[in-house]
C-alpha cells in the first residue's frame, strides 16, 4: 500500500487518537463537574481549582477530532451531524453552560456563586450525557426504534458515570484529606456503573452486528483478543481495591486510579476500533469511500503534522507546570 492509499487509514487513526485524548483529558474535568456537591462550597472550590489550569485546553482535542472528521471525511461528517443533530445541539449547550459558569463563578458576588456552580454541574451532566447518547446511537447504526433509543439512554448514563469515574480518580491524585475520601467513594460507585455499561456494549454490539460477532468469536481471533476483556477486568478490580483503601499511607501511588481508568478507556477504544474497522460509520460508510481527495488529504496531513506536536507539547508542558497536589483556590 502506497502512502497515498494509506492516507484515509492514517486519518482514521489520528481521529481515534484525538477522541481518546479528549475522553481522558476532558473526560476527567467533565467528571469533576458532574461530581460537584451542592452542600459543600469548600469542596467545590478545591475540585474546580484542580481542573482550572487544564479544562479549557482539554477541549482542543474535541476540536481536532471534529476538524479531522470534517476535512478528511466530509461525507461521514455530514451523515453523523444529520443523524445526531439534536444530541450535538445539547452537547454544545452543555459546553457553553460550563464555559460561562466557570468564568462567572470567579467573578460573581458571593450570593450568586452557588448558582454558577449548579450551572457548571448541569452543563457537565448535559455534555457527558449527550456524548454517551451519541455513542449509543453510533454503535446501534443510527437506528431510532425503541430498543436503540433505550440502549442510547443507557449509554448516556454509563458514559456520564465513566467521566465521573476518571474525574474521581483525578481528584484522588490531586487532592488530600476529606475531599480525597469523598472522591474515592463517588468514583467507586461510578466505576460499577461504568462496568455495567462496558458489559452492555460488549453484549449488544455482537448481537446487532453479525460481522462484529465473527470478528470477536471466531478462532484464532477470539484467543488473540482475550487480553482486552481480561485486562479491563483487572483494571476495574485494581482501581476498586485502591479506591476502597483511600486514604493510603503517605498517599502512595495516588496516580494509580487515574492511570488505570485512562488505560481502561484505551482498551475500550481499541475494542470499538477493532469491531468497526475499516468503517468510519459502522456498516454504512468505509473510510476510503468517505475520504476527501488524495491531494486534499496530503495537504491536510502536513498541517496536522505541524499542529499535533504543538498540541502535545503544550499539553505536556501545562501538566508538568501544574503537577502535584492542588492548592487552595483564591479569588482576588
């Protein structure tokens, strides 16, 4: 396969990487927003302080993923937006609510800060649930019968829980004391719901798609793929055991839950990618058929080759600068 022939698959890989980075990075700050308690302002201040330096830049990965879909796979972009118009609208409303509330809570008179915190939480839930609903409809092939909608609703709940799961793991890594214990308890519950969602997708996907069933359960593929569900179970178990033991003496390995959940997200993405490859829209549109012209893809490739390292460098730099435990949030 020549370089020109491989370009659609390269962009499919780049889009998958962007989605993964978004799910992990913006996922934890969405999860922190979902977990905001209504009755403890001090907790809310510390939780928002933990994501303050990162949350805005994390959404860059969503922009990159959508940009690749639009420019590299315009036909798929048109189909996805057509089928997911309303969920996309609610996603944008949620993201706008979060952005406005995040800025105004720092500038609001004390009497209004609770309102902005509630709106930040509502925006986080709305954005997370919309993404989960979109994922459910995507897996179901954009069907709109009652079973597909029910599955999409379950997916909305489970993706929201997955974000709360990684958000709680982030707080365990970034905070101490009572807030760390609070986050660990909430993350454990979210982890159980996330596990239910993963199992539901693993059962539903092969049932509605014979091609997926053949890929996962034919020999020798089934044996070669066994590490994915096995590692997912181990990561869920290890994370649950650690979260149950919080607070840990001297806060040892406080990074373990976050890295475990991020690895779980990676395994889930690998599973979905393997199930649907080489389709960009399951059973409807192949990546090679949806791709732009070769000349356009080559031009875009050089642009991404410049932009992507810059985004990665900025991300690594910001996380290095603000590493360690979160300090007290103060407004001036």
